[in-house]
C-alpha cells in the first residue's frame, strides 16, 4: 500500500503542481484593476481582428502582433476583456511551469523538478506577471522551452529538435523582440559545442516563423523605435559604464527583493553546484541571457527581467536538496514561506502587496500600478458608472486621442458593447467648425472620460460629473457630460 501511494504521488506530481498553480493564478485574477499596457494590448487585440485596422495594427507602436492576435481571439470567445487577457498569461505560465519541471528533471531528478516547480508557483515576481495581460509570461515560456529543446538537441542531436527550437524561438520573437536574447545565447552555446548545422537550422526556422513581418512596411519603419528600450551598436561600443552599472544594480535589486532574499542567495549557490557537477549548460544559458540584457538594455525593471530569471527556481531547489535531509527540510521551509506570504498578499490584497514592497525596494512598481495615471484604479468604477447610465439607452463614451488609461481601457471595455459606443473626441479628429460653436448638442448622451481632467481643449463643452481618484496619489479619472446650451 505504501508503494502504491508513493508511486501515485510520483506519477501525478506534475498534475498536482499544475492544479496548485492554477489556484494561485486564477483566484482574484481581476482584483488588481487593468494596467495601462494591458488596456492598450487588449484594445489592439480587438481592433486587429474585428476592425479595418488590420492584423498588424500594433506595429505602429513597434509591438509585434502574435500575442495581440491571441488576446483578440480570446476576447471573441468570452467578452470579459481583462479576465480573458489575463487567462492567456495564466495558460502561458502553466506551460512555463511544465517546462521548468521537465528541465529540472532532465538535468537532476524528480525531487528537484517538484521543488523547482513549487518555487516557481510561489515566487512573487512570477506570480505577478502570470496574472497580467502582458507579454512577459509568454516570453518566459519561450525562454524555458527553448532551453529544454536545446538540452534535447545537445543530448540526442536530432534535426527535429533543431526545428522545435527554431519554432519556439520564432514564436517568441513574433511576440516580442526581447526573445532574440534567447536565440543569441542558444547560438553561442551551439557554436561552442561545434553544432553548426543545428544552429543554422534553428536560425532559419525561427526567421521563417516571423516571415509575415517582412512584408509589412511598418515593421521595418518601427524597428528604430526599439531604441527606446535597447542600446544601438554605436552606443554599446561607446562603453556606457554608468548605464551598465545602473542595470547591474537594478538586476541585483529586483532579483533580491522580487525573488525574495533567501531564494536569491540559494540560487547563487545552486549555480555553483551545477558548474561543479559539470552541468554548466544551464548556468551558461542563464548568465549569457543576463549579461546580454544588462549590456544591451537602456534601463531595467522587474517587467523586463522576469523572463530571464525563470531558471532561478531550478538553481535554488538544487541548492536546497544538496543539504542533508533535516537541513534541506528546514532550508526549504525558510525559503518557501516568505514568497508564499508575499504572493498571498498579491492575490488577496494587492494594495498591501505594493505597500510592503515599496518599503523594501525602489522597484516595487507601486507608482505604475497604484498611484500614477497608468494605474487601473478608478477604471472599474468608471465602467460600472457608464454601464449604469446605458442600461436603458444608448450612450457615447468619448476620450481624447491617446493610448493607455483611461483611453484604451474605455475601448477595451466597450468595444463589443451594444449600448455604449467608445470614440475619440479630440480637436485633432473633430470638424474644425464644431470647435467654434458655443456649445454642443447631441441626441445621444455623451460622456467624456478624462485622465486627470485633461479634455484637450474641449473644456468649454463639458462639465465634470464624476471623479474617481487613484489611491494615495493626485491622479484621477473624471467623467464629464455636455454642458447645457440653455
């Protein structure tokens, strides 16, 4: 009977971990309101698939469209935009969990695989971005699975693994150019191992995957826009030591606080153990990625680092299980409790989570997600109010010509609405004759939703009706109605 239960646990460990993962990601999935970039991506997803904007609409802002299409597809299946958008990231995170399990099991054993997967579930950094409708969770998936197929390629050297590797990297690049870092690291390792043919096959397949982009003029025109985030070759050759120093410090800070300190320290020891055990391909891949990101990025923060830190749970679990039984147990408990508590705060009390991190690190993201205009706080109240106004009549929801919160959020929430029609109300798109009028009349009620009361020169036509403030900040969302012409 004991052997039966032991075998059952072993056989179903990944399934059990997957269930725990889903619970940690799905509970209160929309409790944190829609973030600025989530609103933009979800709006792009809808527009790309349901309007004349076209499939490559997101290229105007130099964002690659593959994940945008997935967002748009899910929005069509179930129109609860924030929920379905975040579900996409949850599913991507599940694939990452499975990838971590398989990598750790391939390099070590099932105990390391189970512990690494458990750590991935509870580490706050990964829990956070697996619950956001952003590109980071999907890029993390691409990184983990590209390394897994690299391992298979190094072990078996079959062409099919070169193809799989190219497909995964190609999809990653199609989501975000950041995945080129993974491709570079993999090519470096393959060349070092003198596997030139697999390297060439992987490169060719990955560039075939993204080939639809080659025929888009906007793709080539938008490439220079990436200088907002990445250094150009001349800038790198200029040796910007001050910038690199800042990036190194940011990487250490984010790793220490968002992974939690004890896991960070254990991971360093775990890397040493992999080197010592002559399994250097894992730390080589990891460190090459980190070095590339540090030396090529214009600045770094938790969002841009998360995909490159996903191997940390494997290093930390290897370190924990290197100790004798009782010490390993105690170390595991000490390592896992802080991230469990912090991730629980994220799930059940996001404001407490941000306030806690804000006391520890300058990279808490509190400004972006709570107090600043990019925060989604005030959006649910705005949407609920506008829904209440459109219960028995048609309304127009106007915003200025801009992207983010609340502009993109209004389109995201009302793109598929039969009662509320989102539109741009801005001097840049309105007939110039209208702007000379003393007042505006409309047979359909018009509600202008503004960021911090900014109406872009239409103030004489509107009066504030409602205001919803951000927590602890001066920023707010205001709803305005047309002034009477009487």
